[in-house]
C-alpha cells in the first residue's frame, strides 16, 4: 500500500511561512522615529534661518578685558625671555625664561618647546626644580578639539591632569572638562558649560561644577553667564553670577584702532564677607610699542610699557604703586627672538644682494 504521507518539501511549499506575513522590523522602526527626525530637521532649518553667530567659549568670556588689563602681564624684578625658531612648517621653537629679584616669587628658570601643525599643538616646559608641564591640542575638525594638560610637581598634591573636549556649533559652544579624574571611584572635578546665542547680540549660558573629593562627598555648583555684543563689535558687556554670592560684570570698548578701554566690577555678597572691587584699564597701541595702564579701588595704580626696537627685540618696563599699603613694585625685562630660517622660509620678501 502506498504511504499517505507527503514529502516535507511539498508541505513547506504549499503552506506559506508565517514570517513572510509580518512587516519588516526595520521599516517599522523608521516609521516610528520619522516624525521625530522630521521635527528635528525643521527645527534645525528654523535655527539656521536666524543666522545667529557663535558666542565663543565660556573660558574666553572676558578675553578682551583680560587682554586690556594688566592682570596677566604685570611682573616685578628682572625678566628675560629668549626664543629661537627652528622650523616654520611645521612650527617648532624653543624658549628660555629667567626671572629674579621679584618680591612675590623666588628666582626661576624655565625651558620650553612648542611644536604645531594645522591640527596638532604640543607644548611643554620644565623649570629648575624639575617641575614639568605639558599641553596638547588635537583638532579633529574646525569645530571639534580635544585638549589635555598635565603637570608633574615635586611638591605633594600639586600634580594635575586635565582632559577637555570643546565643540563649537553654528550658534552655540559646548565644553566638558575633567580635572584629576579617577576611573576607579570617579573622584575628581568635572566641569560642563553650554553657551547659546539667542539673538545676534545676546548670548546666555551656564557652567556647572561637580566635585567629588571622595565617593561619599560630592558638591554641585552652577554659574550663570550673559554676554552682549554690539552690532559693530566695538563694545562687549558680560555678567557672571556664581552660587557663592559673587557677581562679576565687565565692559570693554574699542575707542579707535589704537585705543581700548575696559572695566571690571566684582561684588561679593556672601554671608561672611561683603566687598566690592572695581578695576579700570586702558591699552594704547603705538607703531612699535604697547602701553597699558590700570587703576582699581584697592588703591593700586599700575602701568606696563612694551617697546619694540626691532621685530625680534623688545624691552619691557612695569610699575605698581599701592597707596593703601604704601608699597611699590618695579620690573624690567627683555624679549629676544631669533631664528635659523631664511627670510624666504619666514615669508619675508627676499633681501637685496649687496
């Protein structure tokens, strides 16, 4: 008698597979997120139509004021900076720095080197006590940069490692930092900032600090920032509110091509201290010289003159008088730059043959 069973191939051919009747999972997923992607695309096009400028980074919020005031340029005693360029492309130079006779710092010597290409910056230095500092910037794109800073000190607790990621959007900037991070217990200092342009003149943002001294001890602090830039970019006003009760406002204005003025007001309204410090400064650029002057509410009057006698030689004179403490500081310095490159390698016109 013939068997009444049929081959399995025929059964599978006559009976359609259940999986063929189900819609593909990929198309179902795309159809689910399609409204979200469309909304995000329309929102991006709407933001692009406003043509808002990039507000800059939080770190450079007061850049113009710091370049006008003497805070980062003032020195006392004697100082000498010798720089020698060894290559133009890629850029490579070494430097020797000497300081002595200062009332606030001991005599020191520092040797430094800088190597730079279009995407990479390497900078390092070592002083006479063996302290080493290093810095690296890696530009992945024009808007995305990874930074690293390290310091190795002979003193306990002074060594430091900082990792940073900076991203510049069309109308915003985002920055993340980690200072002495520990991958085991996540202790360290973590800082995140966001700065957004709301109009072509006004930008608002915040900076949050998360400090973990131990896994059990954590602390959060958020500062709020504001920056207003004039349409012609000739004046900038900034404000910063810190949670500790400190308010800092600055104002910078470019009066002409050679004259810039800046003002800084810091108000401390903490429960244990109430104080205010105001600072006024000006910078005047001459043809071969730069003069800075500064006056603050603590009774200090200071000035700095940087005179260039040649493109490779500059002479500096600084002075400060503290009327309340009846004290004074004076500093002199020289900056000498030399190079082994030919004028053609430095981008200068060929020198005439004599």
